[in-house]
């Protein structure tokens, strides 16, 4: 294996602006990915915009990355966030990758509207990518304009930060700026640029890109890079590439279980949106369930329900199978023969279902306040979900109300009120209370633990849409700030903010979400 290390910047790297107006923003960039062979990316600078204006800097995240948030909010910082200025040490590139999109393989996708500015080491020593989205066309744009509209940028900011606060591994939002320009989709919309932070932007589709070309050497270099960056302990194993596959499968199984436990639907679980690091990335037509319906689809482009709520583990396993196929050439180097490599890959994939089910069941036990596993727990949880689906019960409010009922049986009435037919949950509540009697934990301790597993606040779709409408049509960002504040503490009760915790009224319900690209 070759373990990549940072080395001097290429002479082809664009220079930072110099002179009296030079930026004082210092990211302390490193550029290990830009030092890989040039067929891994295209060197391309962001395209400047007319009149950038800051919407938001994520102060806490900036500080954790060792970046001064005040400098980011300065004129020079805003120019960097908009793509009008190249920061010191930055080596902007657009990454190459392929991908299956709704089951159809596209051999070349790549960053069509994004620039990886560079990598930073956070205060805790973790390496992160800093990427601009909506920063103009690249060689991978496929005749697109490379821009992003304001609405999708704010959606990604809101949902990625909400997921982080919920404890789900995710890409993060560092900043958002408007461009002073229009982008043209179904209509003319204000443009914006989003600054994303991720553990990396390596995807299943990145491996597929080189596998489709039969480029085994690039696959080996990419696999070595992924191991060095995300799974360094694999270097110590006799079969590091199989260990890489095992590790990605394990992280994806936990990730999908975690996001389903808070009712999230990704919407576009294509292989180019499946990260090697085990983070949620590329928030497009994503949404959160209100009424529990395992067949629910919000994405306007998911016409066949491929990525419906309950199909997400199937989609993840399918995507990981594509990763295993792409890795076969390097697995063969370890296993000795192609046949042995296939056996090894299938053994790795067989672990997905039990890992997902174990993570999901552990999460459901936490949500139900069950500390000591018992054989009947899976049936107890599934029976509740079945009754919730039949009775159109709100997913988030049901589990949050159970958190209250764990400490006070009088709160059972709050749970019943969420069901179309309140009597439908009577027998289940009795079974649950009987099950709780088998535990030695006090009601107060149980309730407190459940409240840490059952959020009071999620990015309800009608609230997100209202925020986007206010920003796009009135340039009013106060609702955006208010919603972000609420979602930053999803497990806390917030007196006076109850309107953020209740489902949409009939006239407010959002039935479709859109990609925005």
C-alpha cells in the first residue's frame, strides 16, 4: 500500500490574491487529494459572481476548524466564500466520479458545480474538506451553468446542521452567500453559494469511475488514499482492501439506521451520493416524515419510490454492492484469484443486513426506554410502528410523548391523542408498561434517557418551505435564523416555540420536495 502524505503544492495551483487588498483569512489549507494523479480531478477555479453578500457564517464550526469566523465575515472572507478570491494555500479542484442514478449508470458525473478549495485539520486533528457548491461551471458540468439557487442552498444549510444536532454523521454548513445574480430553472431565482465541510468527498461513485475505465492502478491509489484518510487501522491488517470494504459497509449500515430513527428520507441515495466516510451528503429533495408511512416518498424525481422511507436500507445495500464490484480488482490482488475476490466481497456484503438491524433495534430500544434487551423487544417496537402507520400518527410526536409517559402514566392520553383511533394503541401501551416493569431503572431516569433519543424538533417540511419562501421572495432571512436556532437544540423543550414541534395544518402540508439542481 502507498500511504499518501502532504507534499509541496503544484506549480499549476492558482495563486492567492496579493497586494494591499489581500485577504487575511487563513484556512491553513493542505491539499492531499490535489496531489493524487491528475485524472482524479480537474483543476478549475470558482467563477466570480457580481455582488456577493453574506447570509450566514457557522461561528461554532469555523472555530472548531481553526478558522476565524470574523475574518470569514469580512469583505475578503465573503469574496472567498463566493468564489471571487482564491484563499492563500487553496488549490481548487473539481472531483471526478461516476454513479448509478436511480439504478442507471452514468460513467462520468463529477463536480459539475462545486470546487474543493482544500483540506484543513480541525482543532481535534481530524481532516476536513472545504468545498464551494454553486461556484460556477467545471469540466464536469455537462452544459449546466454550475450555479445554485438560494432555496436549495438554504435547505442544505438547515438540514445538514439539523442532522448534526440530532447526532447523525453528516456534512456540515460553514457558510452561505448570495451572489447578486439570477439562476434560471423553471423561473429566474436568486443565486447563492454554499460552503460545505465534509470528512471527505470520496463516494462509491469515485471508485466506480475508475472501475468503469478498467484503471486498476487508479483504484489502488484511491483505495490506499481512502484507507489512510478514513480507516488507517486497516493498514495493519493482512487484507486492507477487504477491511476497507467491511468498514464502509459497517458505517453505512449504522448511518441509515440512525437517520431512519429520526424519520429522515434522503431522497437521492444514488451511488454518487453515498460517502466512503459514512456521512450523509448531498441534501437535495430530502424530507422528514410527519405521519408515519413506511412507503412515503417526497422527492419529485423519485417516480417509482426507489428511495422511499422503508426502501433506504435496500438502497444502501445495493449501493454497497456496487462498491464491492468496483473494488474487485484490488480485492483480487489480496485474495489471489477473481473467484476468491468475489467470495470475499459477498462475505463482506452479507454483514450489512445484521449490522443495520442491530443498529436499528438498539435505537428503537433507546426510543422506547428499554435498557435490558429481551427477546420480545423487536415485536413490541414493530407493533407500535404498525399501529402508527394505520392510524396516521406523527412519528416524532409519538416517541416524544412516550418519553413523557415513561415518567407519568397520565401522559398516556397525549400518546392516544396522536392516533386516528385512540383505542388502537391501548393494548400496545399496556404491553409497553408491562415490559417497563421488567426494568430496574426509575421512571425519571428512563424518561430523561428517552428524551435524549426522541427529538422534540425536526426540520418539518412546511417550516423549511416557509423559510425558503421568505428568503427567496422577500429576502427575509429572519425565519431562517429562527429555525436554525430551534433545530440547534432538538432534544430540549423550548417554551414559547411549540409551533416548531407540531405537524403541518392541512393547508400547509408539503407533499413534494425538489432537487434544485
